[in-house]
C-alpha cells in the first residue's frame, strides 16, 4: 500500500492525506527514503552471507543450508519433540553491526557480548516466561525487540544413534542458535524457515539447553536488510513460528518435491545418509487418494486425509544406490494418472505422496506430502489466465499474516501466530465475499494459512518483502543475496502447496534498470526451483506504462485512483487500464490492490464508493468478458491491521473491522466479485475426493520406458490379430465340407 504524501488532515483516530497531484506524488516518493534516513548507505554494509546454497548431485542441484539439504517443514509423523510453550526471554539491545558481520570474524565478539547467556547452566530464573511461538513486542509496544531466548528440554533416550534435526518455522530477523553451549549457526530473514543438524551436540536421555539470540534491526536504521524502511504493517519480533526436533534413522528422506501436471506428476526425492557407515537404500513411492471434509480439514497430518483401506493410485520403486556417510541421493520419477482429479477453487482435489525409505534391514523412514494436480499459465492467444486449461478471473482480498485483537481498553493488539482454526475463519470470511484469491500481504504466507487454502480451494499470491525498494536498496540487498535466499526458501517450503499460484517479487518499488535487473534475476530463481507458478510484481498504478514487468509472467499494479492520485476513480482507473494494456498487450493485468480507509464519520460510505467506482471499470475489462485483459482484482484489505506508521495504530482498510463486523463495502465487494463469476458466495467446507489410476510410469529413462511400452503394445496387438485370424480359421474350417470349394 502506498503512504500518504501531503500534509495530513485528521480523520477519526488516524491521519490521512488529501488527494495530491501525480507530480507531487512522484516527488514525494523520491524523497521518502531520505526522510526515513535510508537512502544513504550505513558506514559498513553487512558482510553476513546467505546460509542457503546449491550443491550438484547427479548432475542436478540440491538446495543446502547449514551443511544439510533443505528439509521439508511440513508436519511429518516421526519421533518429535515440540518446543512450543514456555521459554525464558530477556529483551536487550544488540549490536546489529556485529549481527550482520561474517561469523568467522564476529562470533567471538557475539559470545563475549552474550555474557554467558548461550551456555548451559546460565541462571535465567529471573527472566520472564514467554510463550513460543510468540511476539517480543505485541502492539502497541514498539520498543526495541531484540532479545535472548532460552529453553530447557529432555530428549528421549531411544533417540541415541539417530540423526536429529532442529527446525524453526520463522524467527525475525537474525537468529543465532546454541545447543548445550555449542554454536550451531545463524539465519537471516523474518518469515522463512531454517533447520540445523544437532545429533553431534544433542544429549538423548538428558536435559538439553537451547539458546537463541534474536536481533531485530529497526526499520529505517539500515538499507541492506529486507524489508529496509518504514513499512505499513507491524514488525513483530521474536520466534514467530513453531520450533521442534525430529529424529530419523541414518538413512532418511529429507524432502519430496512434486511438480504437478494435469495427468500426473514429476517427483524428486532427496535422501541423505547422516550415519557413520555406508548404506544401500531403496525408496518406495505411493500416491494415495485423499478425502478432505470437515473432520480432517484442520489436521496437519497428511495421513488423516487418506481414506481407510485406500488403494494407492501409483506405486513405484527407486534405487538410491550405495551412499557413503554424508552422501546425498536425488531420485526422480514421473508418473501418469488416468482419470485424475485436478485442483481448482471450484474443486480442490488433493493427493498424498508417501515416501518409504528402506535399507538392507527393512523400512527405516517415512515422509508424507500433500499435493494437487493443477496448471496455471498465460493463454498464448490472449492476455488471460488459464487454470487447468480454462479461462479464470480472480477476485480477492489482501490479508496480513496477523490475528488482531480488540482489547477492552482503547489499545488494540495482535499477533502473527496463526493456527489452522484462525486461518479457516479468515478464509471462510473471504469465501463469503465470493473471493477465490488471497494476497498474503507483502510477506511469505503463514504455513497454516496455506494448508487450509489448499484444502478449502483459495488461490494464493505470496511475495517476499521487497517493499518500497529503491535503486540503492535493490543493489545493496541483491549484492548480499538476501532477496535471493528468501525467494528460494519460500519456493522450497511451499513447493507442494497447489494453492500457491503466484509469486510476487516486489511491491511499489522504484528504480529503472536496478529494479529490472533484480526482478529478472529473481524470476529466473523462481522458474528454476519451481516452474509451476506465475511471477509478477505490484507496481505503482499511477505509472501504468512502467516497463519493469516486461520479463515477468503477469503485470501487477496497485490502483488508488481518486484516493492517493487523480480525482475520479472511475475515469482514472479506466484510462490507466487502457494505457497498461497498450504497454502490455499480451500479458494479463492483475490489480493487486485497490481500496480506501474507513476512518471518520463518512469513512465507511467513502470506502464503499471507491469500491464501486473502481470496481466498475475493473469488471468491464476483466477476462470474464470477451476481449478482457484484467485477470485479477484484489481489495486492500479483508480485515483491519496494525501498523507502525507514525500517528496510526490501526489501518482501517478492512472490509471487516477489528471486531469482525462487516462494513458496508463488504456487501459491494460480494456483488462485484460475484459478478465476474469467480466462485460461490458461501463458506461451507467442500467435500473433495480424489481418484484415478496409474498408467505406464515414466522416469529418468523415459525414452526406454516409452519404447518398452510401445513394444508391449505392438506385441499385444499382433497376438490379438493372430488370435482373431486363428478363430476365424477354426470357425470356417468347421463349416467347410471336405472336397468342396467355398465361395
């Protein structure tokens, strides 16, 4: 969302801008980074390197982080110790220059600064207890949110000899981790997961001590972090998503990635031998049918979706070969499914992939992933989106990854801890408006939201937080490699979520060649890791001919005509759409924001007016109509949200206020979204059952498999023809008398 740019006028409990001319907006945008103190680089840009890299395995690349392949972060039915619950926490300022310095030269100073907080036996009894996952600085607490966290826990004795992986869902912003006094590694980025191998320092059958140093640089204090400047949402610091440990045998499945097609899938399984001895392994793949209904919708265990006594759709055996200690195996298979069920908002069919790893002693490990068969693409003959080969127009809402709570006092607070039940309530609210697309704010989506979206049938646009980036911040952060790492982490984490149809690379950013270069580089990363999603950005709508989307799949804009620029929302929107279509005649246009706040006595009515008057030209140009080119329209936002912008505690852009009550604009949104036929105006949970049957399997040696298939087919036909001829011969022979001729 774009900020206000002129002297504000009081509106209720917030401040808003009168409508400025476009020229003043452009000038203000150019000066905004200076006002935030972020346009000039700090004395010493960070030297902390990304922790995610690539290793070549069998001629293909495997993502590695902290010495191990990037694992699955979805729920797995393995031996598990959940560290959610009570931790000890001590807030204190931390040296961010030190935090962003390469650990080869900074770790000693960081541990000296720690004063023993990372060591076993440190007395943290005077530290307050906090709940993890949780927030250091719940609104309206905007104080420094850097801190130390500590947790004592026991590991089962039977974990001795197993490999043990410590997984973090997300820590904002820089995390350094110690277990039993040994530094394990670090991670930068506030919304993406990371994992660490801990079997060499963990103590099964004993009490272990985990310490995490979390540094949260204040927005606007640096321009080499992501996001870098003042952003229009709350900067929740701390350990924001679950922390847990998983135990596996020495030879185990690390992750399984599914690239879906409409009639099957390409499957890649990463296995690793983390034991001390060589091992020979085999891998069995099963694709199982799934049923999603009210009884299993919120259960993260994929096994709950598989009907009792279900017959696998596909079964496949693969050889990992001999793996020496530390070796990684990458196994690929392609399978075809006849009469398959595809995923779409109208029918969100899912399948469950079950991976079983065997060593010579038998089955050693299981891994499960849920996926859907679907294809999203751009029509080569028209500027429209095709989902599973059918034209689709999305209408939807933006939704910050936040649960807002209206307190009894004037203060309002919130949290980014989203449970499946909270996600379901939010997505059902969107479905009541006939929305089929959710833009997850300006950050990667919460995993619970994605799980429910997969099962409920809501498409997702998620993005990395390159928010209001400038030429300089593009250069600095891309040079450090942080946007690249964030995108890779998002794509790897969400690989098997069919609901994620779009990746956004930037929001309302400036810069010409710098932005183009960054977007094109990130686009290639997205295509290399996961070629099944479309990629775009959300560019400023006051410049509808912005050329920086030329190398992307779709053209995305934020439209605030009659709100932040222009006088008439209908005329401004219509003219901007025409200009954008002329600039990009073969690309679908996605309006990723339009909206208005509802502050003040007349605010709700003005909000509804903007929705109607902006929505009319959007609907008229939508791809739901012949010759249309607007493939998506997204209202900003579904719910009110908390912000750190000075003078505003709550942004009242929601169709629903902080108590959950609908504003008048919600009725208009339901009418607009329903008018383009995007989906049913209902919140019921669809009961979706998948099925099908496996065909001839294709693998890396697909040519050989097809040749064998053709040979078998030809042999079968030959035998059938010979049998028919023999039968005819026998019949005719029985009817012919000896010595007589037949005619």
